[in-house]
C-alpha cells in the first residue's frame, strides 16, 4: 500500500511536517504569549505563512488561549472592516462579564452576539466619526475578552478602512491582546506599507516582524524524507528543490503528485518525472495533473471555484458547475481530499492557495471561461443584496466592457452610500482608465473621484489620476475645475502641500462662471493662505463675501463668516469676542451648525496663540460639543488638539506625550496633529536637557508647519529651535533660524501671535553682537501689537525689553522680567513664568546676589513640579553657588532606592541619553555622571540597553 505523504510524520497544523520554520514558530509564540504584542508575518504566496499561523493557533488552543482569525480576500463587497468583524464573530462570550457601552457600536455588525452586547449608540454622520466610534468599540470588545490572539490573514488584500482600523488598534492595543497580521509585500499597493502608514512598536508593546523566505535544499530534503520515507533519495530531494526553488507550496504539491504517481508506477522514475516537467518553477502542471486524477464533476467544481475566486457555499459552487446536489457534494469532497480546496468560514469553500486558483482559471478554455463568468453574474444578481463588486468583476472577465462600466458605476454608488470610499475610489480609478468611458459617464466618475480624493486614505494614487484627468480634452472646463478643486483641497488637507493653493486658485477661474458656489469654496480656502500676507487673504475673503452677499445659501454664507472670524482672530482684533456671540449655535441646518463649530475651533486655536488660554478652553470645549452634534469628526479632533496644547501650557505634563500619541494615532494623516505633537514634546525634551531630540522634533514641526494654512506652528517651531541652539551656545544658528521666522511675521503681520519667537530672536541677535537689529525688532514688534488684544505677545515683549536692558540696567531689566512673570501667571502658563523668574534672577545676580536668590528659588520650585529636570538643575546649581541650597549635617541614605538625582539620571538614561548629554542637562561633570550612571544601573539590576524597561517611572520614554 502506498503511504499518503506525512502519514506518520505530519505536522499538527498540516498534512506535511513543519520544516524550516521552528525558529519562526518559537518567535511568533514568544511574542503572542507576552501581550500586548503585534506580530507581522511577511512572505510570498506559498511560502508557508498560513501554515505557520495554523501551527501557532494549535499551540495556543492547547494552552486555552482564545484565537480569533479573519481573512482578507481579493474580491470583496463594500463592507469596511469585514475581516476584523468576521474574526470577532467567532468569539466565545460564555462567562464573560458585561461589556462597556462603547462596545455597543459592534452590535449591528455581530448579530449572533447581540444579546451579549450593549445597545448600539447613535452613529456620527460622517465616516471619520464612525471610524473612531468603531475603533473604540473594537478595542472595548477585545479588552473585555481578556487574553486573546487576533489574527488577520492576507492583509495585502485588505480595504483601506480595515487597514486603517488595524493600524490604529496596533498603536493602542488592549493590554491582553496579541495581534498577528500576515501579508505579501509584493502585493501591497506601490510604495505602500502593510498598515497603510509607517508603524513602529509603541513602548511597552512586544512584537516581531517575521519574514519567511524559501526553504534551503536541506530543508526540502527533510520535507521529502518525512513524506516519502526511504524513497526520498538525495537526487530526488535535489530535483524537488530545483523545481520548487524552496517554495513549500510547490514542493508539497510535487510530493502529493509523486505519492499518487507511485501508486501505479513506483518511485523508480520519480527524479526523471520531476526533471521532465515543463514548468518546474510553478504550479501549473502540478495542479493540472492533480485535476486529471479527479472526476469530471470535481474538475467542473474546481473551475467554478476558480471563477468565483472568493469563498462560496457548496450550493453556489454546485449550481455554477452545473451539477446536481449529490454530484456537487461528491466533487467537493474530492477536491478537499486532494487539498485543492479548503473550508473557509461558515461553510464556504475556496482554493487552498491562490496560485492554484489562478492556474485553474487560466487553464479553462476561453469560451468556457466566459460562459462561467456570465453564469456567475446571473447567480450573483439573484442574491439580496446583489454583490455589486463581484458582479462588476465577472462582467469584465466575460468581456462585456460596456456592461462592466454600468455595473462598476452601481458598485461605486453602493460603496459611496455606505461611505466605503476605498472601494469606490478603486473602482473609479479602473473606470477612468478605460478609454471607452465617455461623455456624461466619464464626467460623473471624475467628479465622484474628485469628491472622494480630499479625504482618501490613498490620496497620492488618486492625485496622480486627477492630474491626468486635468489634461483630458473630453472633460468640460467646469468638470476640470471641480477636479482641480478636489485635487488642491486634498493636497492641503492630507499632505499640507502648499502647491495645493495653486490648484485651488486655478479652480476659481474654471468654476466662477458656471459653478459660483463651488468657486466660493475655493476662495475661502485661499483666504486662509496666510503666508501670502494680509492683502492677499483679505482680497480673497472680500471676493467671497461679495459672492455670497445676496445668496440664499445659508451654509455657504456661514462658511465665509467662519473664515472672516478666523482672520479677525489672527489679527488680535478685540472686536472678535463680540462677533463670536452672534454665531448661530442652534441652527437647524447641519451645515450651518458645522460651520459654527469650525469658527469656534479656529478661534479657540488662535486664542491660545494670542494668550487667551481660559477663553481658548471654553471655545475649544464648545467647538468639540458642536462637532459631536453634527458628526464633524475633524473639528472634534482639532478641538482635542487645542485642549492638549492648553494642558501643556498649563503645566499638566503628566502623561502628555502618551495623550499626544493617541491624538496622532486617531488621525494619522493629519499633518497638523504631527506638528502639534512635535512642538509640545520638543518643549518637554528641551526642559529635560534632551537637546538633540528637541532639535529633531522642532525641525519636524517646522517642516510640517511650512505647509499649513496659518503660520502659527511655523513660528513656534522656530522659537523652540532657536532656544535649543542658544542653550547649546550656538548663537549664530539660533539667529539664522529666528531671522527667517521673523521675516514670515513681517510678511504676514502675525505679530500678535509671535510670542516666544520675539524674545528668542532678540536674545540670539544680542548674543551675536547685533544690538541694533535687536532694538529695531523690539520697536517693530511693539508697533505690531499696539492696540491688539494679544496678552502672550505683550508678556514676551516685557522679556524682550528685559533682555535689551540686562547689561546696562540690570535693575530695570529685572523689573521687566518680573512683569513678564506676572503676565504669564495671569495667562496661566507656569513654565513661561518660571523662565521669566530665572531671567529675573540672572539679571540681579551680578549686582545683588541676595536679591537673585528669590527668583531662582521660585524658578526651581516650578521647574521641579513640572518635571523640567534640566531647567531645575541649572537653577539649582546657581542657588548652590550662592550658598542658598545648603546640605544639612550628614547625607540621607537611600539604600537600594534611587536618590532624587539618580531618578533624574535614570529618566535621562531611559530616554536614550548619553553620559555627555546627561552632564549637559544636569550641569554635572562627566566623572560625576559616570558615578551616578553606575549606581543607577546597579540599583535597577540592569544594563544600559534595558534601563527603559527596568525604570517604569521614567519621565520621558522617548
């Protein structure tokens, strides 16, 4: 009797022994057993990703570790997050405690589990809001499950929504979840990544990237020996390796063929059989030979499965193959036993390997293949609802291009209706690539893509096509104007690309006559191009106001009004607050209310730049509330960012970096969020003496800020970078950075929002001997804020006057610094107040050291409370030199615990600081730092590479 391959030696998760993958299996299990963890398994088709996952799943099941698995498929209907939802359906909720209310958003998607889930909350109106709600629900659900491994296979076929959901989940995993993702790098979108955006394991998250490569020859020999026993000669193993090139799928298919062949011919000609094969590097003949041993009914069913290409139930496969019920069941069993098909979820069947499906599909004669696709269309149309994406696919495969265009348009409409922009955009790209798409249909598709593009996850791909469409002579000027507007807004919204303004401005000319309301939308965007200066922005705003003056479109009038309020706030005009009171807070028109939320958010953001922090809190909170009412997730998101900035300015630094990370993860494509995070974390790094990191962050913020509508982030980045250079004694670099930013202020008239930059620029100029320039800037700034409602700039101007008088009139300078401290206290910014105290003390130090001790003491107290370790150490050193900070008799013993100084050193070590940077941050000698580092490592029982994990109380994990 011929032994089936692997009868006595098969692996637990497959027909063959697991060969050449033990190390990777151990790596995978080691990671998922230490949640939270993210494991990425990469490899080409047939390399053994699914087999590795099956082996790991069996191991975990033996440990009673729940495993939920979802699959992505090459053809999918507009059902965002489908692979994740399919996986969650398999959860066993027996004995689970009640889930939090946020999990209720999953109730409509998990009907079989609905009785165990909370009722669904009211859904936000826009796609971003629903995405945030669903992410929260998925996270709550997985948290409630306890220790769980979530596996999503073949992520290269995932839709953008699923990929985005998994990215956000991976960046903020439930504490007992392990996430495993498999994918083929070669099938990712060009230039794309597996999760659609750059992903790095967050601190505290275990994980691994496992890249599976082909087996080496000795491993293929081991595979053959396990399957064929003594018949697996060295020559046979070598021939098998040459044919398979180490791909386990091909080697295993050949071994099955050899085992079947040996039943009648023996193994004597096994090597010759492999050597004589026409396609030693592929599956084509292997699959064809396999099918040749099966019944005609099994071949017909295999062809039906190859045509459908997605998991299908037995009834569908049987009907498409033209078989009766009994024949279909027998054919399906044959294919399962032959390992050509496998059972997927819910009684559906699909090819075991996509390569085998492709081989079978190509091997179907053309006329027969066309008829099968036409029959698939008929069968799919009978479903309720009809799967429009699959119908479109089969219509095109049947050669009906005109019919495909109609079907594709139906699929686009369906996708847009359920807000699945990713599927809609993919179909629209395919449609627009067809030269036969003409006339109104082409214009309609182009306009639909332009409307989707500005918020598309894959905007770069859409942008390339939109640019090509702009040169399409078949499209009218007004259609090109709409396309150009969508392209320009997308460039501004998604990429913060200033070139987007050029496209928007050209769109005005193309739309102003035929679609004036859309032209107003473009004018409003141009009115916020602050870098061009106030004359430019005012001209565009006045032009938009003229267009809507007699318009009955209240929403459009509200958009123009919101922009007017934004520019009024930027100018520091005190009349702003009275104008805000007239905003419609209870309008019935949702778009009018959305514009009210936009105005409140823009003004709240600018209010913080001006120094109206308390007003900023109230306005940002109200903006978030209005945004939640109308389902405007972008305004809700921006209000969160403003409130986080206010937290930082108010000294609420505990957990700030983590909160900022969560903000960025919530909207990873928003450049403004990345800029805000870089600016605030840069401040934290500077205060802790991590100057290299601070420089990197401020440069990142400057790059991002250069593309934003308003110049505020650009000015803050320049101020921070100048401070870093001054702290390092690099005055010329500080001056160069500051002068470029001051030129922006002069061009835009942004003096009321230049707090921080003014003092940095003056200090840098003075340090370089440019006193005349410093005095000229001070006078210019004073004139720029005269009559403006800008408390922060006024406080900074006090610092500027103190810097100018510090050498010649120290008492007067100290008075200005004290006034600055008072103003910062009124605004509510303790860190700036402490910096003013330090400057006050420095001004008095040379003339009256005793008087200097008071301000330095105040500064140390505030810096210490905030966790500004380098700043506190610097001021503390001055106090010690003054003899104020005297040690008592005897030194306190800390035993095995860290002393306060050692805590500072440990925090810096955890952040990756070198001994030299620690010495600079804490104003210690290198020898003293060496001693402190040695004590810290000894007390923590670790080495330098692992100090971050051993010191959970670190102040900065960066």
